[in-house]
C-alpha cells in the first residue's frame, strides 16, 4: 500500500512540474526562473506586464482545463472498463462521441446561437448530445434484462454507427460548414478561457465524486456479475449510477474540447500496471495520468508548428496508438 501511495504522490509531483513547464510554452516564452516574478505581479493585482497577462488570461485557464478534461476522460475510461470488464472499453464506447458530434453538427448547420451556464452553443450541443445518446442506449438495452452489458455494447455500436452516418450526411450536404464540424471532431483547446473552465468544473467534480463512491462496487463486479449479486451488489442501481457518473465526465470533457481519443483507453492500462487493479487507487492514478498525458499532448499541439496549432486529438491518436500497441505487445509477452 505504501508503494501505491508513493506512486500517487509521484504522479502529483510530475503533474505539478508539467503544469509549471507548460506555463513557459507558447509564442511569448516565459522562462521557469521568471515564473515567480510573473506570479508576484499577478498576486499584487497591479498593472500586469505582457507576460503576466498572457499567463493569467490565456495559458493558466487553458492548462487547468486540459488537466480537468484529461482526468475526466481517464476516470470515465476506468469506470467503463470496470463496468464491462473489458480493457478495450473507453469513454465513447456507448455512443457519447457520436451523440456529441451529431449535436454539434445540428447546431453548426442550423446556425443556432445560444449559451447556458457559460457553455457556448457548440459546447452545449456536444454536452447534451453525448448525454442523450447514452440515455437512448440505456433505454434500448434496458429491454433485455438477461445480458445488460452485452446489450449496452451492441446498442452503443448500433447508435454510434447511425449517428456517425447522420453526421457524415450533414457534412456532405453542408460542405461550407465542413471545416467547423471537422475541426471540432478533432478536439482542441484553442481559445479556451476562464469562462470555459468554470462552466465544466462543477460537472467534472460531481462526476469524479460519484465515481469515487463506486470504487468498492467496481472491485466486487470484477469477480463477475453472479458473484457480485450474491455479495449484495444491486445491479440496476449500480449500472445507473456508474453510467451517470462516467457519462457526465465524458459529456463535460467533450463540451470543453471536442472529441479526444485514446486518453480514456490508455491511462487506465498504465494505472493498473503501476498501482494494481484496486479501483480506489487505480482510478485516482488514471485521472492523474490522463491529466499529464493530455497536458503534454496539448503543449506539443500549440508549439510543434510554431504559430499554427494542431488539433490535440490528432496528437493523442498519434502518441496513443503506437504506445497502446506497445503495451499490448509487452503484456502478451509477460503471459
């Protein structure tokens, strides 16, 4: 147990170091040695220099939002993998990504402009679309009480395929809006501000707290549904709570940055290797790894091409795909 806690502490330290280093990246460079001076300017509250203004208004809210989003996706992925007892499950396994994409496509095509609780029309459409897709999958799968997990997966695949086709049709018919929809599908934190951070923080915090209460139930479920039922796990109540928590985290992350893949798939795998399968430790480790991984990817996305910025979803796929293949190869080699 001491080793696991020391790993958690190490991950916290690494994340704090990564946050500090991320503050120095960008078109206007700020050295690590200059950070204390810039922070003194911010805390004094007097007229801010250019460096302090960039750090406070642009970089810090973006960095914090990246960490929250990465942590939310990783924790949601850990929850779904525990629920389905399938290491290939990720936060988008039951249709939230396609639902979010469909909601965004509808808003872009119709030109609807609205906001709620600080969420822009695109963010709100992604959030609502993700939740509605999961709700539809749950309602459809709920008709089959014998194999709820299999039904959830099959319904999720079917609905994702249908909604993805609808999104493709909207993009073809409305070619002038193609770039906006496609750019959102790739995921990006460009232009995010304090308002975006405050809008999704309560949602992510609620989802994380809900997930924390389900750790013991996930440990019980790991022994199988029949064993879990004999140990007193209420399957229907647990299923509703876990889907609500994981879907809330996923929808909040999608509303913040669009669709970002691989974070919720890879980080739980790494966490299990580092701290074991006990969810009370593995889920926090997954969240920290998700924040760290997405922060590194976002730093590369906004600096690798100089003045231009890459969609962060492209980098997570480019980094995550080969790394996941490496994990699978080494995992198979140890058996």
